[in-house]
């Protein structure tokens, strides 16, 4: 993993704002629903550090309010099986919950239904438009009950989720006006995994302890958390500013 694959903080904020705007705009309801699906997926990876395979397999019954939250700061947590079949629990942001609720409404599912209701179970992310391929039709028909309802709804595959995100990012690159050439290039080269890198680099840069980031990402040790390079960069930059201040003071500038 390379930290240069992460989106810079300014571009990450621009992307989030654009996704919010496109998820609420009037017009083609199917297109807007697609944007809501992409927003939910990107925030799940970008705010919780999930791999695309983990986002595709994440399920609603494994997402719940955390006992460590408060009335002022509610916290949700998602339990999942990650790389190497290791179980871990990650925090889920309020923005991600908003996006997931909207995405579930597009799928005619009740995100906040009673725990015993079947409607509350199933993949967190699922297609709102089924691709017209034989494999996709077979996969989604397999989840239908006799009355045409999804008894065990099929979610995205990891590759399918990656293709959707790549396609929508390409559209953003071509249609967002206020992107610099470098931002356009960075966004054009991004894929689903870039948002996991973004969580790693931005959280460390914002002073989240590296060992906490390690646990959220599911790395076995700090030695495999390459995002520690972002912490090293921040340390060097901060000390360099200190050196510059000392030098300026000594010369009377």
C-alpha cells in the first residue's frame, strides 16, 4: 500500500460535498439513487477504512449503536470478517449512517426497523439498478422469494462495487468544474481502495494515534501500517517549522 494513493484532504472534502449534492438533486431518480449508493460505499470505506471486499460483504445485522457512545456523541460500530478471516469492529461515522439510510430507502428497505424484522437484515450495500448481464440476473434472482421479494438480497461483489465507483468517479472528473489539473488527475486515478488509504493517511494526519488506526484498518502490527509514514511526515514538517521559527528569531526577522 502506498500513501500517495490517498486523496489529499482538500480533494476528499470536495468529493464528499459533490457526492452530497448529487445525492439530493432533483431529476432522474435512478441516477440520483446510484449516486446515493456510491456515496454510501465511498463513506463506508473512507470513514471506516474498509477494503472493497469488506464493504461489499458488510451486513446490516452486524451494525449497531456502540455502548461507548453518549447522547451527545452517538457512535455506531460495524463488526466484520476481514483479511485472513480475522474479525474486527470498526466505528461508523454519522455521515455514513445518513448515506446508508438514504441508500436503504432506495432499496425499499427499513434501515431502522425492529431487530427481529427481516427487513433490517441483509447487505449494507446493494444495487439499485441490476446490470443486464446473465451472471447478475442469475445472482439476484437467486435471492428472490416466490412473491418476487428479496428474501436474501444479493449485495455487490467486490469487483462490481469497484466498477461502479470507478465509473461514477470518471463522471465526476469530467463534470466537476472547480478541480485543478492535479486534482482531476488524482481523482481519475482513484479506485475503491483509495478511500481506505485516505482514511489511514487523513486520520493519522489529524492526530488519531497510529495504533488506533492500525486496529481500524485490521493490520496485524504497526510494521504493516504503512500510513505511519504520514505521521513521520507530519513530525518532520512540524519540527521544520519550529527550526524555521528559531532561525527567524535569532536573525531578528
